[in-house]
């Protein structure tokens, strides 16, 4: 069975103004960045050293799970294609795609594997956001920003 892993490292060395954190400013969407690696069957499919991790986490959180997932960052022209996508092929089989992919994956992923990887990513991102900035994804969404 094919596996998927979303691994990240928050960039905590970049200075973020405390008032932006206190206000839950929308600027944090692009200011909270870090390294993201996506592994399919333990092979690095995607590697971006500086991705807007809060924005990505919110996109995953708001994903309607039975529909295709397309992540476009506000920092990039979406006409080039999605930064990361999960596309439904059949009832329980999905593919992965990125305009920045390191290779073309022909692997089919089950919906359960994708959800497991996404949920683990979101749990770990929430933990790091709380530790470093004092809020999690839900806190940010509820503050005043509607997505």
C-alpha cells in the first residue's frame, strides 16, 4: 500500500512582529513559513524550503474532503498550476501533483492514507504554532479572517 507523509520544519528564526501575532493579522498567512517536504513511499516528491505553512495548514483544514484539493498560495500566480494537489481518480484512489514536484508520481494513494497524513500534519502544525506563537489554526480562523 502506498504511503504519504507531509513533513515540515517551522522557520522560527525569522522575526515576526508581536503585534501581528496578537492581532492575528492576515499578514501572518505569508509570514509564518518553513520547509515542507512531501514523501510518497519514502521518496521525496516535493520540497520547498520556504512555504507559507500557516496558509497551507488553513487550506488543508478547510478542504472538503471528498473533493479534489488544490493549494494555491497568495504569493504565487495560480495560472501556473497548484503548488500541491490531491486529485480523485476513482472512489477511493487519488493522485498527487505539484507544479514544483521533483518527479511525476504514478502512485495511487487511498483516501485514508491522504487523510491520515493531512491530519497528522495539522496536529503537528498546531503544536508548533501554539509553542512558537501562542495560537493554533482554529484560533487564527476564528479571530476575524473568514476562509
